[in-house]
C-alpha cells in the first residue's frame, strides 16, 4: 500500500488541533470550577472593611465587604436595559464617600422604568448622613451589550454601561477599583434580588466533548480512507 503523505499529515493536523482545543476547554472548566469554589467560600467569609486604602480587584472580587460613609446623590448614574422579572428597568449606581476619605461606587439596586417616559425616574430614597452598607465586591455594575460608546458617553444621567476607571477620571473621584453590589433590605424602594453569579462551566465541558468528538471522527475517517485505498490497490486489475 502506497503511503500518501499529505492526506495523512492533514488528518494528523486536524486530530492534533481538535485534541488541543478539547484540553484547552477542559482547563477553562477547571479554572471556572476553582472560581465557583472561591465565590462560595467568600459568601460565607466575614465582610472585609472598605476604607480609603486601595484594594486590588483580584484580592476582593466576589468577597463580602462593608463600608461606612455617605452617598453622593448628585453623581448618580442609571444603567439602562437591566430587566427584572421581564420588566424593563435601571440599576441605580451611586458614589459612596468613605468616612476616612476616598470613594467607592455602589450598585444600590434595581428600579423599574417608566414605559411612557424613559427619563422619568421612579421615586426611591437615599439615606442622608453617615450609614453603613454591606454587599459583594464586583468588577463592575454589570455589563450590557453596547454598540460603540452609546449611552456610556460622559455626563449622561442614563447610560448603558459604566467603567469604573473612566468614571473616576470623569468625576475626579478617587474611586476603588471595584463596585459594591449592595445587599440587604433597607426599604429605599430598590430591588436587590441579584442574579447568582454563573461561570458557565457546563458549556466548557460540552465544547471539550465536541472537540474530542471531532478528533475521533477525523481519525476514524483517516483510517477508513486508508483502508479503502488499500483495498483498491490490491483489487484485481489495480
């Protein structure tokens, strides 16, 4: 049987690439499982105090935190297109001035949207004076799909997304690198039924099996093609 180099190399290349992609998806799944374990651990850990001293996002993300200070109501931002129970609404994001100086952004909760007038904000209350809040440290106040800058342009009350570093530059406030997703019922008219963080580890395992299935299929096709070629060479008159 003649050895056909190029087809054999192509089959081996496909098998190698798809196997490698399968292992990559497996490694991603393991990383996400470790993150899920970290989230569970931090949910039951004591709340970390937030002060003016900068905290790195990697050290605090998903951890329970607490802060004492006062809300800066005149710099509020409403994040649009945040539905809750199929009802359109906003996330109310507001800077929080810490008692020892410094600021941190707080996602205070969800507010329903006025269907007839987008810029008419439903009533809610903001505590005056010094208060203590608790919540979960997150990288941002949630992300929604956005074309270009869209509603995130500076000096807009209603926006699509809010980047912490950009907002710090815009306002001049020395913000922490994370956002506090406030928890607890303080009866201010805002909903804090936050979605549970999900990593999508099941998808990675599914992709892993798909890639390895493709590798097995490519190998099986190569063996089948080689067998057929061998039969043709040994057939009478070949």
